[in-house]
């Protein structure tokens, strides 16, 4: 299938030119199993430089030191755990770290209530197992198994959503760096370069809390929400551009004022106070993360391109805002109405079209 017909390319395909340029220009020592040095991985993630005529775009906009700690962790024999609020780019950073280090970000276990120990270790092709008995050909290797064999990185998304027995299956793998296959009498040692990057969001902390034994196997990096308005606006603007480039939205990019309005609303409702701190607000039940602001603007563009002239209007924005903010029909509708009347309405003529469109939808 042509890349143009793929809905979402992995990071190593989408940013192939940047990765190849960094590898070609490499001058620092490259750890065993890695495609490039830690300094080059950092350059790939933080961007803002040109290498062999190729502009390296920023993938993560935030605390540079946190990115350095994450990269340095992968040089050691410890696994990496990225923790933060939903929408703080944990999965995004995990994917790009894997792409830069190994050139492969696709060895992924998605943590859910239905994830089993087989997803961490291995399972069997039962038709072949019955026909031929236990044999290497009948084995279905997990992403973690394949990462151990090849000396690469396996990603475990939303680890706290996995049951305790599934989490515990990782303990011996991370401690011993070996995987036992008793049916075949095999002990599979991890090749140099093997590591695990796991993510967990703080909203799911109580679902299946990680044991102290498992936490000790990880170096934990907490990813915060964007610290200031300008940083969050830049993240939203950049990601909306990147996201919309791969979709047939037939719409123009939202202007700076539109992005500023969305980020302002999200930051105020998230914090429970206006940006100047003068007025307290009722928070809503939704997360209202940076990732959700990006999705909201993409949805607004889809509305504008499909049913308008391609320019995002107050009505398009209001429709997307309604869906993002009002998650709990009873509580959130009241909080949103109070915000509209007590904050947005009083912000003058520039906010008036958005206020009217939002009020009409919320009635």
C-alpha cells in the first residue's frame, strides 16, 4: 500500500529524512543497538537545528532536561516510565524516542483491561500447535519478546490499565533480562540495546496501581502540562499543522487568535481560575489537555472544510468546544454556562461571536 493511502505512518516513516540526516552526520559514540548517539536523539526530539540541509522539527516542546533524563535512562539497563496527565505527550515522546533510538516504534503493547500475560511474553498458533506440537514455528512472539531478541525498545502504553498479573510479568523480564519458554526448553537472553518504555496517566492511577517491585525497575520521568501560555499555543499550532497535513480536511489553518482562544479556555477551566487569577471558576469533568485542544481544532477544520468555505468560524469552534467541554451532561453544562456568562461574555467584541455560538449550543 502506498504511503499516501496510509492513515497514520509511524514516526520513523513520517520523519525519515530527518532521521537519515542525523545518522549521516553522526560524530558522537553510538550505543550498541542504537541508530544514533544520545546527542542526536536529543536533537531529533527538540529540533530547531539544520543538519545536512534538512531542518529538524521539534517533536517535544517542554523541559529539555526531562528529555535528556529520558534518553540517558535508555543508555542504562533500566526501563523508562513516563507519567503525566492525559494529553501531556507521553505516547508521542515514547514513539519518537523509539523511532530515533532504533528506527522502529512499532513494537507496542496497548494496556487495557483485556491485556493478558501473553501480550507481554508469547502465545501460540493453536492450529499449528495441535498439528505439530510445541515448536518455534507455532510460537507467536509478543512485541516485548521481539524487542529482546533484536536488542530494541518495546513500548507498553497505559501500563496502569493492565491487571496486576500482567504488570508482574514484566518484573522478571526487566530484572533478569531473560525470557523463559518452558514448552521449548528455551531461555531467551535480551540482546544489548533492549529496553522498555512504559506510559501511565495520573487519572488512571487507582485502576491497577503499579507495585513497588515493578516501579523499582523503572526510572520515572513525570511530564508536566505546558508551563506557560506561549509554549502551549506553539505546541497546539505546530501539531495541528502536522496532523491536518495528513488528512483531507480541505480547510485553512486556524489563525493565531483562534488558537489563543482555545488555549485560554482550556487553561482557565483546567486551573479553575481566569488567567489573571482574579476570578475563580468551576472546573469541568474533562481533562481539557493540550492533546484535546489539538483534536478540537482539527475537528473545527473538518467542519469548516466539509460544510463551510474552509475558514474556521465561531460556529465551527463552538461545536467542537461543546463536545470537548461538556462530557458530563448535568455538571459540565452548568459549569460551561457559568464560564460563558461570567467570563467569555465580558471579554468584549472579539469574543462576542464565539460567545453567541457557544451559548446557542449550550441552551
